[in-house]
C-alpha cells in the first residue's frame, strides 16, 4: 500500500467487541463521511462460517492436540460432552478482571486444556490473532471497503472503565503479539482441522520475543460506545441517555449528558448512574437449566449428572432463544425422551421472578439518577437505550416501564432496542433490524471520537 493511499484512510478505525457469547467487528472509514457510507459492520461471521454473517462465537476448544476456533470450536465442544471436556467460552472475564495481569497469568482449567500448555494470556493472543485473520479476509472480500484500511488503528470495547490503570499497556502488548501470531499462522486459522498445539506454542513464543504491530489505539467503555451509536443514528436526539447493555455475562448501566453546543458535540458520563451487574443472559440460562433439570428428574450416576449438565450448558443459549421466540423449547439427551419447557413455566418460576425484581431495582437505581439530573435542568425527556444481545427479550419493555415508575416524575421516558425496529433509530439499515443491538458497541466504538468524553 503506498503512503498516499494509507494517509487517505488515517482516520479509519476498526473496533472489536469480544462478547461473552459472540464477537463482532466494525469499521469507520472516516467520521466525517455520512454514516451509511462511512460506518460498516464487518462480515466476520460469514468468513468464520458462523450462523450469522456478522457474528462469530467467542470460543476456543483444545482437542486431540489441536486448537479450534469459533463455530468449529463449538462443534467440537458439543461432541466433547462425553469426555468431560469444556470449551474456553469467554474472554470477558479477563477483560473485566480487577487484576488483569493476574487473570492473564492463570492456567486454563484441565477440562479446557488437558495438556496444561496454555494460560489465559495465550488464549487471548490466539483468539485475537484468529479475529485479525477474519477481519483481514472480510475487508479483502467486501466490495465497498478499500483494502487500504486493513491496517487501520484498532480499538476494543471494554466492560470496565479503566482510565490510566495501565490496562491498555497490557492489551497493547497482547495486540502486538497477536499481530505476529496472525502473520505467522495466517490461513491456518480457517482450517477445519484446526492448528496443532506445537504450531500455536511456537508462534506464541516467537511473538513474545518479536511482537508485531497490533495498531491498538484504545479500549472503549462499552456503554459509551452504545451511547455514541444511539446519538449518531437517532432521528430525535435528546440530552440524557441511559444505556442498558445486556450481554451474556454482565448487564452494564451507564448514563450520558449530550452537549450539542460544543464542536464536536460532547458526551459526558453521569458517573453516579454507572452500574455493572451479573443479572445478565447467563443468569437466565442458569435459571432455565435449573428449571429443566427439576422438570426432567435426576440421573442414575454422578457421571451422568455431569454429562447432562454439560449438554444443558452448551444448549442453554439456543434453548433460551427458542423459548422466547416460539413459546416453548425442549432438549433431548441420550436414553431419555425430550423434556419440554413452556414460556409460562419460566415466567412463573420463583427464581426467574426474583431475578426480574432484582434487575428492575438495579435499573431503577440508575434511572432515578438520570431523572433527577433531567428535572434539575428542566429537560422533558430521557432515552433508555436497550443494547446488547438481551435487548430484544420480550419482557424488557415492561421492565423499563416498571423501573421508571419506582418514583414519581414528569419526564417522558422513551425506550426501546437500539435497532431500526425502534422509530428513534430509523436511519439504521433496515436489514440490520434484529442484529443491530448486538453490533452497536463495535459500531459506536469505531465512531466514538466524533463525541469525545470530556
């Protein structure tokens, strides 16, 4: 790539969002371009042969001396239930750890890596290298994205806000090592037969001694990225925005005061409203699994119990999706008839009702802070932006309504998913209707410099 071509895209940014369940990536070619031209989600799921073209499962699986990534890893994990093996399912725990270096240095559990070869840091470097390969191929094959932007500066969305904590220095080193591993192993990441442990270890060792340039610019606080997306795409801007980002691992609440009087407009966080809670998608999965196990009855042996639990855990997300879409779901395990759960059984389950109450109270605590701020300056409306994979769950609207009624106020609370299904965001491409709440963080992370936090 010549320097002129490179300079043309010096404002381009690629943002990676490592979801607990699914990873996404988006590119902003130039924040000065119109949104529909300048901002594009990258089809990394299509390259990975995933179920959705824009999403790839955040999974690594070690099997038979080889490593598998994404959809291939998930396939192996489902087959590995009999051998008491677990996939490495989430990088969020490392990203969100209080002591990042300590978390990175921990060995993977024997059920994940029976060879005892890898630590968390190795897994994150390898997974990032895998994502880098998906991103490169997605850009190469996309008809409307110039190849020159493949080396644009990178960002990642973070579940925690850590200005000046030194965490970015750590992640910069990880991105740099991942760049070297990506270059060394290249197309092997796409191979159906996986990559051998020996090749992976060799690439990791060499990358530590001679890192590449991972082009990491910064981490972006996830709700900040979601707020930037909401404000960039809204057809009816308002001053106060509360982001309710429900992922698989955590629910994040963060509120922002949007000041259009500055150039560029400023997005200032209302820090008193910030909360991070474990009342997320995985907690619904846990309640669903417990309900399933109670309804189905016990197993004959401890070994059979553990096998059943592994099967249920790997199937829980699909079961939840089916349950909320069709009103019922079932799971059949070897030697048993299928056990069916209906939506009303979950809604009436005491554990689920307790969960909903706790989630509503958590939301009300953040929302009250924003409502007070809005009342103090005479604002008339507050937006509650539902983002993340859980934003389309059918009980969400009632939950927001209920949280808004915890204390009396005269502010209009507008709410709905960060999706073109919501009239507030009708400038989003309608074909992204169902998926936009999930990719919104990677989109906003690529865009966010348009509205810097003061």
